[in-house]
C-alpha cells in the first residue's frame, strides 16, 4: 500500500543519524574537523545545500544594508526641508553640517544605494540562489544541481561583484538612481570612478545570475528522479524553472548595456549622449528590455513559494496545476514584450499604445494564479502556521500590488502617476509585498528542513503581524501621495504631503521591528530550537518525504522513485494525517494520481 | 467631447467622497477630469475584485481551518469552465480599461491647431518659459522666496502664466539631462529631452495657482525644480504676454537674468556655497582654479573677460572645490546686452579690497 517512499517500507523516511551510521548518512551541516577545516570545507564546497545557505546569509546581509538605507530615506522624509530667511535649515536629517544642497545630494546617494542594493544584490538573487539552490535538487530527487562547480563559481562571482559595489560605496556612492538613466549617469561625478565601479558591479553580478539560471534549466531538464514527469514536478520547480529561463535570456542584454554605458563615460563614444548624436531614450529601451523581465525574476520565485506553502499548510492539491504551471511560462514569455510600459512618458505615442495593450495581457496569467490559490483553500484543512500566515498575507499585499498595476498600464492615468509615489507604492507592494513576504514565509516553511531545528511559532507570528501592519502602513499612504502628485526621488516636499509621509515613516519603523523579530526568531532557533522531525508540516513533496532534516550530504539514501504528482493530499488516508505520517493508497495501474 | 467650462459649485457637486479621499481636488482640465473618471473606474474594479478574491480566500481559510480529526475534504482539482471564465472576464475588463486609457492619452497629447504655444526649457534645476511673441519670464514672474512652501532653498520659483478656458500647448526641451514637466492639476506629464522637443496641451478651467514639478530625477536639487502654473482670465493673459520686460538698468537686468536664465539654481548671492561658487564679493577677489593658475579679478578687463569666459566656455577654469557642472551657453542663449547685465550685477554684489581673500 505504501508508494510514497522508495526507500522505506512504511512511508516514513529514514532519518540520517547524527554521529552514528555510515559516513554518507551524516547531515550536511555536520562539521568536518576544527574551525579552519570547517571554513575551508564551506568555502570550497560544491554541495548545493551549503551554497544555498551561504547565499542566504549573504543575501540577508544585503537586505539589512538596503533596509538601513531605506530607513535613512524614510527618516529624512519625516519633515520637509525648510530654509528660513537667515539661511537656517530645518527638517533635514542628512544635512551633515553643510548646506541644504549637500543634504539633498546625500539623500540622492542614499536612495540610489537602497535601490541598487535591493535590486542587484538582494532581490534578483534572493529566492533562486538561496531557497532555489537548496531545494531544487531535493524537490526533483537529485543529488545536486547539474553543474556543482559552476554553482560555487556563481557564489564567488556574486561576492566579487559585491566587492566592486562596496568599493564604489566607500568612495562616496553614486547618485544616478538604480536605473542609471543617461545622460545623467554619463555626466555625474565626472571626475570620479565610483559610477564606473558601481556599473561594473552590476555587470559582474549579472554573470552570477546567468550561472545560476543555466544550472537550474539543465538540472530541471536532466536530473529529475525516475518517474517524475514534467507535470509531477512541484510548482516551486516550475516557478524557478521559468525564472531561470528569463535569467539566461535577459541578463546578457543588461551586461551589454552596462558595458556600453562604461564606454560612454570613459571614451565618449556617443551612443547615448545627445551632445554627440546619441539618444538617451535608447538606453532606456536597452535597460528595460532587461529590467522588465527581471521584475519576473523577482516575483516568479515568490509565486513558486506560495504554491508550495498553500498546498502544504492547507493540505490540499493545488487547484488547476497546469494553469499555475503554464501561467509561469506565459508570464516569462510576455515579460519580454512589455518593457515599454516603463517609458509611457518618454517613447513615441504608437509604441506607448502597443506596450499598454501588451501590458494588460500579462495581468491575466497573474490574476489566474491568485484565483487558483484561493480555490485551493476551498475544502482544505488550513493550519494557521507562520508560513501560511505569510501566504495569506501575500494574497492581500500582492493583490494590491497587482491591481494597482492597472492604473499604471492605462495610458491616460499613467501620464499622471508615472514617476510619482504611486509607482513607488505599486512596486513595493509587488516586490516587498510579493517577493519578500513570500521569501520570509518560505524561509519559515523550509527552515526545519534547512537547519533541522524548529522555531518559535509565537514569536514568528508576532513578527508576521508587525511586518504585515508595518508594511501596509509604510506603503499604502504612498498610493495617496502619488495620486495627489508627489513625485518620487524628492529629498523634500511641499508641506501638504507631510502627514502621509510621517505615517509612512512610522510604518517603516514598525516594519523594521517586525523584521528584527524574525532575525531574533532565526537566531533563537539555531541556538535553542527544538529538533525538527523530517516532515513537520506533513508535506508530500520529496524534500520532506524522502530526506532527513537537515538532509544528509547526498540528499537521499537511494534515488527516489516517483509514482504520483506533487500534491496528492486528497489521496492521503484520513487516519494518517498526523504530521510526518503519510500512507498513500496503491495507485490505480496506468493512472497517475495527484492532479 | 464637452469643452464647456463647468462652474465651481457644479465641479464640487460632482466630486465623490472617494475621489476627494484620493485626489483632494478635482483636476483643472477636461481631460484631467476624464482621466480621474477612468482612475475612479479602475479603483472600483480593484475594490470589488479585491474584496471578492481576498474575502473568499479568508472565508475559506477560516471555514476550512484545521480541526483535530477532521480530514481534508475531497474537491475537484480543476474545473475548465470556471478557469476559462476567470480568465476571460478580467481580460474583457482590461480591454475596456486599455481602450479608455488609449483614447484619453491621445486627447491629452494631440493639441488643437489654435492652441497658444509656450516653449518650456528644463535646465538643472530650473524651468524657463517663452511665449509665442518671444517674451520670456519677467522680473515679476517669480514667487516670493520668503514664502517658503517646504521645498528647500528659499529660492524664487518661476511663474508660468496661462489663459483660462483656452488651449495651451507646451513645446518642451532640455539643455542638459532628461527632466519631466509635470502638472498634477492637469494629470499630465511628459519627459523633456536634450535632443528633441516633446509636447502636450492643457485647457485649464479655473483661475488660480497650480504646482509644476520636475518628475524625472535630474540630480542634486531635483526636488527644488518646481514652478507655478498661474491660470488667469484670457484678457489678463494677453496683457501679461505683451507687457515689456526689457530692463534699462544694467544691474537690475542682471538680477532678473540671474533667475530667468537659471543661474540662481547654482549660484547664491549671500556667500553660501552651492553647486557653483557664490557671486558675492567676486569683483576684486583672487580666484583659485583646479586647472589653471590663479586669477586676480581686480581690474575691469580681467573681470569682464573672466565672467564672459565662464558663461560661454565655463570649463576652461574650474574654481577650486567645485566640479565641472556648469553648462556652456551660446550667444543665442545669452546675448551681449544680457551678458553685460550679468557682469554689472555681479560687480555690484560687493568688491573685495585688492589682493583680498
């Protein structure tokens, strides 16, 4: 009757014993010798799990840095800057004893820093490089990714790129905005190299992204366990796969664009600079040809996490598996033909009309996913665990982020809202309310698997409510600010916007407290967490049913044999719905169950 | 399309509570109001779909919450008619929103042939305007710097005067980087480029002062690059446009040009350093440069030539402590008579004793 496990007769996986049994049964976290040996082991590891953990640490550190910059931006905006008749400046936090103009410049460098760190160093690698690296081979029953050394190389390239970014920051940072729009970016700080270092950093980081993407595409194609057809893959794998395709296809474009930008700055070749016959809008086209698809590199992994969390914690087969899977691929495809909607105020009218029409197309597969997740909850068995709270929070915030895209996709309303706080609120609701909320939920979901420890549900839930309330309080007022005409990237503002800005700043502090609560939860869990069972949530995907918590070095004792889809929760016998115990009825010959 | 001017009470009566919450004030142009109507339509579409979807999700989550001994119930894992319906219905709504947005967009950009044309030039960090008879902004066309509205720098913002109830077309270009000419009350903005002209038009309905912002990030004082759109009755506009602004007095002409040509964005008169050096006490001082030997500005000839060179070829000598930020002007932008005004104005700002500083 048991079919879920290929390795054990009763459906419960072996637990890789710590300190006993054979060497290959040892957890991947088991230290190999003294401190120096452990460091060397981690630094030279080709184990996708260790690389995933190293990425997680690096990425969360970058999230912290970008978050500090964000708080500095919000604090500056608590008051508008006033200069009285005598020249005394009030309301300017970042004024370091100099003129208000220098304060403005500091502000410009800090919001640029926030954007560059959050986009290039945090959110693009975030889910794929950390959770994706850790989980993808486990979920498809593989020992590792297809090219383990390339995987390690990608991590070192990421570090190398970060060094360039840090060099640039130490030299005073850049004030170009994360978009590097020409001709401003080719003119500013003309005597200095910091802009070149920063662009070089983004260029190098692109290779890290390509390495990861390439690895994942090949892994999904070639290393699935016997019996796992394309439509037996967990939806997390579909999401990461679609992401990887975009990374491989779009990232080279930004690489070339950034090189051209460096040449323009250093050798004045006249591609983007109008003084030499170049066209600054050409840069915008090149830039968004990458940077729009990359929006989906950021959000598709978020969708991927939500599909896993909702099915597991609602103990329910996903509603419309194929629709969710294909919508990821559709989004990845359409992502390449909507870049012009970032340029409704700068490109020609005909182009704007075409891009507006195409933009509304991408809304359909996105809406379909939200409907499918909602329908999955129907007649489920919903546990309000921290990951599930994050998934429910995600539905709320991501829906707002998605729906407000309609105001921006419509040409007439975009002419008003473009480059205002409405746009700032919109993309934070998608990026932070979508990807980051899903990412935090995902870390909690897979935390027991990654580190073999449970975390404090109580404190994690307190963290969730602080993050959820703080996030909405920070960004919802910004929709109103933008509607009332407040432009973005302003170091100060008219007095009439003060109340909403202050609300937003207070919200950002609540959000910060919430995020630190989660940091506390994680550290506490590592130090004093209860030992996690192999499958605390009662999930049915391979990383839970066939691997120990934490997994052994080679993931599985035996290559798993897959006989069903990813989410056959309806087929689990009612008597065995206790966590960690799942027995499936025998499959009907010739017919797969699960979707 | 209805081009009549609604009266004030009529406009207020039309404003819904939701619109007041989001926008505070009605748009001041017909098409601005049209785009607000579209905004409110999308808003209600969003509210209804959000409440349905999230309401259902949370209702399901609560109704089917996990209870001991109660297993997951069986339910279909897909339903093709339902999935088709929830794909096609949103698509139809989006087709409608796209079409409305497209229609109003063309309306906002395509100006009627009889529109009053005002040329706008963006320059870091200042807007300047020229009417179709060649009149530039006059000394009176700037806000009182004492009237600090929260945008730092207590600088005087240019006031661009337009007639109420008449179509006004803005022809916009930039001298340096990309800016964006944004009139929130018209719900309209368009980017302003250094290598071409862009245009849109408005037909303001009610007289009053309205904000103009720069909406494309352009550097240090981006947030101070604002202006005022002053809507006046048509007769007053004609009178304003035709008023003489040539200033006989050289010093006063220079003071006016300091604002009108955007010098004020970088050069202060009170001795504080900004993006560029202050103009206070320049005459008689000895200048230190990063790329040239020092220069004693003690006699008229050296001083005149130095200012002339700084206007037309500013990077020949870069003052110590500053970057090569100053744009080069041409004789067409600042003519001889104007240059002399600027020189006289700077000279009037105080004289250091010879060899001082």
